[in-house]
C-alpha cells in the first residue's frame, strides 16, 4: 500500500494486498443457482486492490476507513458463478 499525506494529519492510501484463508472448515452454503458448496470449492488465496483514507489526530492516535475489492474469484469450480471478496474496514490506529 502507498500512503500519501495531504497535510500532516489527513492521508489517502491505495495499493494491492494479498490474503489467505488460514482455517478452512467444511461448510454448506445454500446457493441460489444450485446446490450448496463446501470449502473444497473455495480458493484459499486472494489478491485484492485496496483504497482508503484516514486522519491522524496526533502522533499516537488516528482513524481510517478502507475498501478492499477481490480480484480472484473465491470459487475454484468453473461450474459455479464467480464470487469476489468485498471488504469495508474501519479502525483506530494506536502507536506506542
């Protein structure tokens, strides 16, 4: 991620991220287009593009919001429609 500060306090950020499914569990999901699927039909890795903004109140405390859009379908089976991760994040930054 690349971060650009407009002032000493306000910043925007954007860039790629990599994610991994670290604890897959067998799950059955109902699917509107057919039978449910289990984790064996899910990809365990994802490549995402992220963009966000934040505000640094002082040297130790700030807040941010970010949106991540997955670029790799979470379904590994070609017989199922593609689905992508979409994640909105908000948080507080604390520096010690």
